[in-house]
C-alpha cells in the first residue's frame, strides 16, 4: 500500500479478567449509556437518538492510544474433558507458546461432571480437579473415565501470574444455542436460551454467541431471533464472525445484518474463536484486547486480579479487535495505534503501513440484503456513508492477515 494512503505512527507501548468471585452487574448497559458522553460531536450528553447532526460513535473513543498495549486472547478452547487432543495444562502451554496472554479453558457443559467440579479453573488447582474426576465416567465419551481419556497422566498446575497471563473462567454452554460463557462458573445449559441467559446474568457473567452459522443452517434461525435476545439480555456482548479457519463464511454478513437492525442503541461486538479441539484448530483467531498497564492474574480468590477486570471491561465496551491470520499461527504483522474520530470523519493509524494492502469500510445494505464495501482507504467521511447505514466497520488487510475493527455506529437523525 502507498505510504501516502495510510498514516504512520510509532506505537506508544505494548499492551486484562478469570473467576471465582462475582464482578457485579454487566457493564454493557453502562457502555451504552456512556455513548452519549463520549460520542464524537456529541458534547451535550444527549442520548444518541437526540443528537441533532449525524455523527460517528466509536467504542475506541476513550482509549488512550499512547499508553495501551495489544494483548491476544482466546476464549473458546476445549481442554481435555472430551475427545480433545490436549489436557488443560497442555492447552495453556500451547497458547502461551503462541504468544496469547489471555485465555479461558472453556469445556463443553455436557462434558463437565458437575457433581465433582464447576469449570477447569483455577489453573493453580488443575491437579486437584484431576484427582476429583479421574475415576468418573463421561457418558458423552462411551463412559470412558476422565483419567482414561488423559492416559492416566494427572493434570499439572499452572500459575497465570508466573506465565505472564490472565486466566478467565468460562465454559461453552449448550443453551440450546451454543454460547461462550465467561466470568462465571455456569456449567449446565437450560432448556431455553431465555433460561440460560437469565442464569448467566444472575451469576454475574457475560456471554457471546458461538458459531451462529451452525444454527442458521440447522435451525433456520433469523436475525430477528438474535435481535430479540440482545434487546432483552444485556449480558450478551456479541457473536463470532469466524469459527476456526472459517467454518461458517456467512457469519460476517449475518453479524452485519444484526448490527444494522440494533444500531447504536444496542451495540454488539464481533469475535473470532478457535473452538480448539486439536492442534489443527489452534491459532486461527486472536481477539486483541486493548489494555493499559497489563498485569497477569485472575479473578479467583487465590490469585491477584491483575488486569482481569480490565479484560472484562474491554469485552463489554468493545475496546478490542480481531486479528484473523491468513495462515495458522501467523501473529499480528501490524497494529492499530490510533483511531481519530470527529463528528464527520474517522481516520485509522497503523504502525506498519508498508504491510497493509487494503482498508475496506463495510456496512449492511438492506436493499442488497448483505454486506457492502462503501469506501476504501485509511479514512471515511460521513458524506461517504449512505443515509441508510447504521454503522461502518473497517477491515485492514495485509498478506499475513486482516484486522477486523469493531463497528463504528452512526448516531443522530
């Protein structure tokens, strides 16, 4: 890409939760309320619906770009309670080797013997978890015992602080739609999504929809089905647009359709997920968390919190982006180091513009019934955004991979 097409800036620094104790009510609602106060061009503090001039609102508005770091995370892993290749400590070790700093060991709820354990957490007690379940049969795996599936090799403890990581408590819940539940010990999906989400809310957790394309294809779910749940449950923070390498290519357009319907009054965020069962599914997605003063830890009483609460806040407020590599294991080749937003313009700054091939600004076109590129290049002006658009999101593409920024919503008349 030509150097005059993308602004250059040296990054100001390098790049925050896990859990046994409750963090309190969801910050999604707070983030929605905060939109009024930090919306570009909206200094009056009026709700987005009352803004007089059509304006951009970016979830990155309050990011201190000179101080934040970029920390890779993965929340959808399956470590050893079913047919997976790696036991819990091996899963931690592999993601640590690949440079991830934030990790959840999210077992399938149907693989968890919840009479003996809640979740694979904390990492410092993995050996105790093994001893508690080694002789217990798993009905979903032909009644093999957990010890048998581990080859009778005990799980080994890991200390996230010593590893320089943040550990997050979580599970994949069959609710019945699969969801990645974070910051709670919930292990048993209910008969309906309403019941499942109500329980996660009551436990103080947050959650995102896993691989929605599976259920669009199998159950013929519609965007309106998802919209209804988003509007009723603020613990829902978003949904996956990539599963593994790309199991459901329609998930990007489906996300865009839902974000268009919801608009700025109910922002949602995009995620990538490895859904890791074996080595071939590891390292395909990196949700990048933007955090100041990163400190390893976890929100379990045995460990210091570190930056764990900051991780939760970032997930809820959308101060994240997705790095999607073109090849397995590719690490970020470039970073977004500033997003300069005014009422009528958003301009992106990356640290290695020589590695960027294209910047695409995407939105949902209701007449087309799909996603559409409305502008290319490092900036977009409000005059270039169609009147019917309710958001735009940037895709910053290079040979090594693509950054998917969170939606930048349109507020005002």
